[in-house]
């Protein structure tokens, strides 16, 4: 069975329906309907009416089973993000009460109290005071060999809880040097953007070239190095019309078909554009290590696995018209896909950044907050600043949905 990344919203919806089905089935086991209460033979089938005697015989084990069900249900509800779903709570209460009722009434209070504690925990507001930190330079330098303007963005870090616009750095000197000695000067265009425009048909370089970034700012020199790696060609972009498939909205879906180059260790950033708009949500960041997600898979020299191929479809926005019931593409839409070759260091930088940006969706599986590892070094003390410098080779393809 092929895996498809539906995303958190679809997973929550699926888990919610699964919980309701589970509760219904469990209630049937406890209180079977009349047609299941008696068999056709002389031997009676166990019924809800006979259940109290069973509980007396197996008291502690059954009570522990109920406690386990309470914990499991609460975990599933918490994980699915539906702790405030009143209808779901009502279903759980109905099931638990019907399960616990055969016990003596004084025990009913105990289990109901436990249920309320698990499903209705209080929330305390905690104010966190964080000492202000020194501003750090942030380098956003993702360049490529396309014959178009190349941009390096310089900004300053800001406090964790700040919601202000990121401060731009506008007084730096920025250059990129090719290994053959050619220097490309990036000039300030405002808002922290430093831009270099190649001549018609020109580019920074080609796969196999090495580049050196240098930034001079406030008496400090910052340097980084990047190597342009090889990139596979895109064979095609497939369009499939899906109707009635579980987990998919009815309509047009796209898939990327490209083959990883032979030899372990190639890493890529796959970018998708719908009608010229870059699909840049955190959950739409499509990274590949060879033909799979990471180095451990060792899936080399073959077509990209299905989740990577299908991540060129836009991710649904549950609170907008582009929800889970809306297909990602419709006839007339333009699908544009680019494969950017990146170094292993750039891959792990982007992978960490994606995990940090999606951290709020991970609930109990959230990872500690941390800065991603940079390759930009301050010359004066040898310390890394924030951001990354990368130069990619790019292959691309476009298709119009029919």
C-alpha cells in the first residue's frame, strides 16, 4: 500500500471518525443489540444483562481494562486535536457510563471523576520573560544557475515573541566568487535584498563549480562556501483525475516523474508552482535524499517515491475555499516544477527548519526549539551566524492541466 501524506487536517478528520467507529463497536460489545443477544442454539449468548456477573468475577482486570480505554481514548482525542469537540466528548461519556454502570454506584463516581480529569484538564496561563539577546546577522542566500536575477537577503534576528517586521540590513557589501576567480557583486536594492543580474543567457556557473560568499558588515567579515551539485532531468508531470478515492478530493492531481541519479548521497529541494505562485507552506517543503526522504532509506537511482512525486500538489487550507474537498488543480491551471540540487548540509538545514516550522502540529511528539545549523562563519571569532548559503543546479518542467 503506497503512502500518501494527507497532512494534519486530513489526519485529524480521519482519527475523529475512527474514534467514533471505535466507540460504537465497543458499545456493541458491552450492550449488543437484540438480534445479537441470543443465538439460534440452546446455549445463550452473553448479553449486556449478564455482564454485571462477569464483572464481579473478573473485577480488577475489567476495571483496569476500562482505565486503559479511558487513557487510550484521551490520548487519541488529544493527538487528533479534538479535545474541545463536544459531540465527541458526549460519545465518550455515553460509552464510559454504559461500561461503568454495572459496577456498584460508589465506583461510578470514581470513574466519572477520572474521566472528567482526563478530558477536561484546566489550562494555566504562564507568562515567560526572556532576556533580550544581541542582534545577529541572518543570511538567506539560496542561489542557482538559472539565467535570472539572483538575490541574497540580509536581515537581523529578533526576539522570539516579537511580531514586528524583520529588520533589514542595508549597509553591507556582498559578493560571490567563482573558483576560477570571477567575482559577482550583489548590490543593495532595499529591504535587505542584494541582487546580481546575469547577462542574457548567462549564469553563475554549472554543476561541479565551487563558490565563496563574502559579506562585509560593521567591521566584520562573514564567509561561506557552496558546491553546485548535479541535478536529474524531469521526465514528465502526470495529471490524474481521481473520483471517489479515499483521502483525495475529486478532481485533478499532479505527479512528478523523475529518476534520482545513480550513486548514494544526492540531495534535492523540489519546488512546485501553481499558476506562477510558489507553494511555500512548511508542509509543502519537498525534500529528497536520493529517491526517498532520508539517507537511511538508501533508495538510489530509481524514480522518486510516491509521497515525493505527489507533494507538488498544494496543501489544503481548512479555513479557506482551498479545503480538503477542493482538488489541487483544475483544467487550465499551470503546473511548474523545479528540482534544485543541494548539498547534504543544505538538506539537513532545510529539514531542520521544516521540522521547526511544523513543530506546533506535532503535539506530544514536538521537538525542542533550536536554531538550524548555518554554514556562514564570522571570520573574527569563527562562530556561525544564522542562515545558509547554497548554490544549486536546476532542472524544470511545465504542464497545463487539460
